[in-house]
C-alpha cells in the first residue's frame, strides 16, 4: 500500500464513475495503455477484485464502491489543504500582532494602521518592540504575525522580503550654528556629535567610521537609546547626528550635505514559514507592500 498515491486514487475514481478505460483516458489526456497500466497497478494493491469486465466496459465490485467512498474523502481532505481559507477583513474582529523596530514604528506603522482600518475597522493591531533574540520564537509561537525592521537584524531563517532601500543622513537642529561655521571652513568633525546605542535600532558604528574616514578624533559627547529622543536632546545641545533619512525628513531637523558615499541599508518584512498560507498574515503583508509601493 505504500506505493499508492493521489494520482492512483483519482484514476480509480474516474474508472468507477466512467466504467470505461477509453473515456477515462480521454478525460485525463492520457493514452489507453497508460490508464490500463494504472488499472493493473491498482489491482495489485488490493486483496479483492475491483472491476468486472463487461461488453460495455467495466463494472465496479462492491469492494471497489466501498473503497471509492474512502478515496473520495482522502482526496477532499488533500484538496482542502490547497484551498486558502476565506478571510473577510471588513467583518473581522481579530487582533493582529506586528513586531517592529523603532524605525518601523515611526515611519511605517502609523500609515499602515490607517490603511488597515480603512478596510478592516474592527481589526486591532498590537505592535511589539523588535527584539533580536526573541523575534523568531515570537513568530513561531503565533504571538506575532509579521516583523518589520532592518534586514541585517532579521533572522535569515524567516521568509524575508525587502520593503525599501534606506540611507543615513547627517542632521542638526533647524537653528543650529553649525552650517554657518562649516560654510566658514570649519571642519564638520570638529563639532560635538551624538550617536545611538549599537543595538537593534542602529545599523553599525557610523560615527567611528565617519571620523576615521576623515582622519579625525571621535567627538561624540553622548549616546542616546532611541532616535525619538534626539529632538529633545538637540533643543539644549547644538550637535550633529546620523539618523535614517525618513526619520530626518519627518523631524524638526536640518540636513547637512556631506561629501562621499552615504551608508545604505534595507528595510524588510518577514514572517515564519509556518504562516505562509495564513490568509490574515497574507492580507496584512499585501497591505504593507501596497503601502510601500505607493
């Protein structure tokens, strides 16, 4: 019985229904010899006779008719595995969970939630902070549907899709004296700077690379935990900082144009393989990619 497969079962059910090898061959687009070979193998699988030969074709035995009922159930179950469950977002009252790093929380999540609630007003969204150590386990357990963050920090074992290409920019506060001083030939590396914790919010040690590349001593005076704290810090301190360009564009900052290549990185979305066929997760992901595409 280990040799019987779904194709054998489908051919068997057609033989029971059509009672004719040539009709079955025509239906499935195979030769009569191929169908006869299937019939021969089917007969070898079972201890009792399946068909009686008649002048008009084949007649299924009682054993074959009983077997056909079992095969129909098996095939229905298999076919249902391939059918996606219907999902009606407008009427759904479920809660979806998104793991997001600070960048995603500031730049993507607010607009994504607005778009979600246009189509699904009863769905609630639970936003969880990104954690490098636990995000895979959280997705695998079903406690989150999706993760959005920097591609370099998302586990490569997840199903990962690029959302956008981003870059860092150098900013100061709007009333900063630094741009005027730079215009008067004072080097940018001579000004105090603030950096961010080398953690899941930051791509790398940007300032060290920047100062090393300019042959200057690192002039960082403070390390902040979040991008969102920068505006308050700059209200009392005239400093430079490197932040993602989208955050710089939405904040009360002035961007400094620097020579040389900017540091780029990818923002990605990812999910666990076990949720690949989940209709809610797919709907959520489609909304996200449509938003970014627009």
